[in-house]
């Protein structure tokens, strides 16, 4: 058992779930939700803060500010509390209530943007709010996870090597795209060390990251309403777009096997299954994808029949009605 004195020192980095019994595919899920921030964003937050401190941008007494759909905000709230920084998180109406309250419990100030920017959606509105805060107070330090190299370098240095170590025979790596920090860090690592590994990006339908039309997205974590500046598409072999109703179906399928994962895990797994079915129907490859967080924060959304019904009812009564959702929505 490890003994720690700072909450960020504990982070399970070697846990994988074999999804073969669930989906009958050689697909493994790297679980990133077991740390005190509850998500993969702890890795990026730690590296971004370390780089800002090392470069002298971040000094004692500073106020950190960041735009986050939730998990980065929780990770920064936790790290800021431990290091004695003040932290202002700018999020939007998609952020789960529990996530917001968690940030506040760590002492963060949370600003919730509810009006989307006319062309760049809620993300555009959040970024403009951060810019206004920085313009009004010179003590504010915007870490900017959308631009900071620490975001992808964290995964290049930890997440990707952990996957490589566990899977010397890896064929396909499937990764969800939010800021694209995880995707870019892992893609660069495998391009450098094992270029034959296929890199497949997964995004939510309604995200503009890979050039698709903007649309409604309710589940936080993946997708963007403006193109992530960290993204370098030359490092990616393929992209799979997943409708949120599929995200929910896959999340709920995993609960039937005793695994309660966050929404974006369902998207990543769904994307992996779609890609594998199209490219390797014989199941002759080894694939890994990543679970960014666990399911507790999604109990009132992804895992609540009423929310699913209210949010996707029109999709449920359409042609393609996922059987399990018929049960929960009644
Ligand atoms: C739940 C969840 N999944 C996926 C992601 C995407 O990770 P990245 O920003 O590294 O692309 C995030 C990022 O905030 C997240 O919170």
C-alpha cells in the first residue's frame, strides 16, 4: 500500500479491464479514474502546473483560471488547494452539478457560462469569459489547457508508456478527443516508438474537431465547438464519430457486467467497436482504449432513465431503438 502526503501522489496507472467478456473483442480499457481528482485530467493538470511553475509564469500567491468541461476543473481545484493557489474555473451548463460542487468543496470559484457564443458555442463563450477575467485582473494566470504543451506531454510521458509496457503486441489504439491532449500525447509516443500501431480518434457527433457540423452535445468530456489548437491530424490514421445515444447504450451495457464508467468511456468503447467491426471483423487484432473517468458523476444523466428519455426520446422512438433503453425509459 502506498503512503502519500499530497493527494496528487496517488494515481493508478497500470489498471486495464479486459472487455472481451462484454463485447467479444480483444479490446482492453485503460482505467484512469482512480485518483483523488477522479479522472485522467489529473495527469495533464499536474504537468501544466509544473511547467508553468518551472518557467516562472506561476508564482506563489497567483490566481489560476481555466476553462473546463469539469474534470480539468476538479483536478486543478485539488492541486490549487494543495499548493495554496486561488483557482477560478469557467465551465458551462453541461458540467454535472456534482462536479461543480466538488470544485467548490476544494475552495475553487466556479463561473457557469450558459449562453453559447454565436459561432463558437459554449466553449467559445467560456474562453471569452476567461479572457475578460484575465484582462480585468493581472494576477490571474490562464494555464490554457487548449494550448499548453504540458497537456499532451503528460500523456506522452505516462499514459502512452504504460499502455506500451502492458501491450507489447498492440495493434490499435483508440482515443477520445476533447482538448486532444490525450490523443496527441499517445499518438506522438506510438509514432516515435511503434509506428505500425494504428491511431484511431473518437469524437462525439456534433463536435467540429474533425470538420463535422456543430450540433447539440450533452455529455461532457469529448468534442469541441471550436477546433482544438493542439490537434495534428497527420498523427491519426482514422476518426470515428459516435452519436451520444450510442455512448449511453455502451455505458449501460458495461454496467451489466459490473463496470460503471463515465460518459466518454462509452463513446471511446463504442468508437473502438465500430472501427474494429469495420476493419477487423475476424477479431484478429489487439486494441486498447482509455476510460477517462468513472460513472458516479453521471448517475443523474447517462445512468438515469428519465434524463435519457427527456434528452434522447426522439432518437429512442426512431427506427433504431436500443433495447436496454426501452426498459429504463418506461
Ligand atoms: C471525461 C473526459 N473524457 C475525455 C476527455 C478528453 O481528454 P482530452 O482533453 O485529453 O482530449 C476529458 C477532458 O476533459 C474528460 O473530462
